C-alpha cells in the first residue's frame, strides 16, 4: 500500500543501512465478519480521460 509513513518505517527497521521502504504489504487473513460486497467499478468513459 502506498500512503504510509515511510520515514518512520525506515527509522524503525532500516536505521544505519542503505535500505528504504518502498511500500507496505499487509499479509494475513481477514476476520470472518470483515467481508463486504465489492464497491461499484468506475465507468471508464465518465471517470478517466486519455491524453
């Protein structure tokens, strides 16, 4: 996922190295009651433009 605090992850896990966080990946299984229906898909012609 993007949009996480990469500097904090770097400070916590990669201090003193040349490594840096690029993204965070959640690994695991969702809770049994956490599933919900898929949201509507965007309509390409309405929501996107091609340059």
